């Protein structure tokens, strides 16, 4: 006698749909995990929330008459950009920023290199020299600016005037109140404060130079200067390019030193572009116009950051 087994019930349409959704979600999770997107997702969220979205929002505000007085903003197109291009104060602030960058970049690179060479060659309490030259970089900007403004550059009794008097020169220079010396004073403050970062990059690069190259050069009769010119400096070319790019970008973004030491004076001779953006946005209440000026400055920084590596690459290719 034959027994009949009941057939298994066919899966319902809803059950098949759930299975398909589950399979797709597992596939998506597998791809995210495979490519590491799960691990970078928190960073992407924070990056988009605090950088990408403000960037897009600021660009939108630069096309409006946005302000902080409570009046309704209107779309005005490129009027803010046209006004900024025709604004002599914007161009003078931009020139002050570029001039500070020109004055500060070369000494910051050279002094950082020289300090790294000295610290690399010293054999007595080497750790003390390294800490001493890097320590100022760890100080807050307010501490550094008040130190120089209240102790180094006060006319008459400051350390700078005392050094001039001891050298037989006439003291009483308005280091921060004279247009001829204000920018130079800010540059000196910045060099003392931030050179430790470049020093650290150069020191790390020097420690990576193979020692056998110097030993072979010494056997061939090359002295310290020839070793420096033909081994050390060529091998530091990439580090110098990196330091140069980072230093130019950092100098273009100057704000703290000027704001705390001179307030942009005398007669706006030291006011950088970022202080002009601050004044237009939070003192003049013109957020839309300040956004337009900041995006013009952003375009300048973008050009510098893109052009310099291209030039360095071409120079390397030409050298090879």
C-alpha cells in the first residue's frame, strides 16, 4: 500500500520578498565591510557635517545679501563677488597676506633646516636641544603674542630696544606701531613660534638618510661641506618641497598674531585677508559679502596647493 506524503507548501510572495531584501542587505553589508566603508563611515559623517555642508552653505550665502541684523536675505547673484573685486581694502588685505607669506616662508624653511642639521650633529644632551627648539611650537598663540607684545617689542624698555641700545644704536623704535616695522615684528614672532614644526620634519628626514653614504663619501675624501651639498641636501629635496607647501599654506592663513599684536594696524598695514573677512562678517554684519571674500581667498589657496606640486614634479623630471 503506497503512502502519500504531503507536498511542502510553496513559499508565499511576501516571504520571497523578505528573503530577497535580506539577501540584498547582506550583500551591501558585505561590500561595505570588504571595502572598509563601515570603519570610515563615522569620519565621513563628521566630515560631511562639519566641512562639506558648511562649504556648500557658505557658497550659497555668498550669492545672497545674508546678514546678522535680522533682515531677510535676498538672492543677488554675483554682486558680492563684483563688489569684492572692486574693493581696494580687500586687495590691500590680500597683499598684506601675500607679503607676510613672502617674508616668513624663506626664514622658516632655512632656520628649520639649520636647526635640524645642528641637532642631528650634536652629541651632547641631544634630547635637550631638540626639546628646546621644538617647545615654542607647543605654546598657544595668545601666550606667544602677549610675550612678544609685552616683553620684546614695547618701545623704550623692551628686550628688542635694549639690544639696540647695547649695540650703540638708537632705541625707541615703534616695533608694533610703525608701518615700517610692524609686519617685520609679526614675522619675527611667527618664526620663533612655528619654526619648531619645520625643524621636526627636517630632523626626521635627516635620521632616515643612510649612514653608509656618508661613510663612503668620507673614504673618498669628501669633507663635511661636500657631504652636505652632494648627499644631505639632495636627499632632503622631497622634505623641502613638503615643508615649503605646508609653510606657504600656513602663512596664507595668518590671523592670530596680527589680531592680538597689532589689530591689523597701524592704518591697516598688517591686516590680513582673514581679519578683513572677520570684520565684514561680524563687525559690519555682512555675512554674504564676507563669504564671497572668503571664497576668493579659498580660490587663491587652492591654486597655490595645486600649482606648487606640479612645478616640483616637473623640476624633478627635468633633473632626472
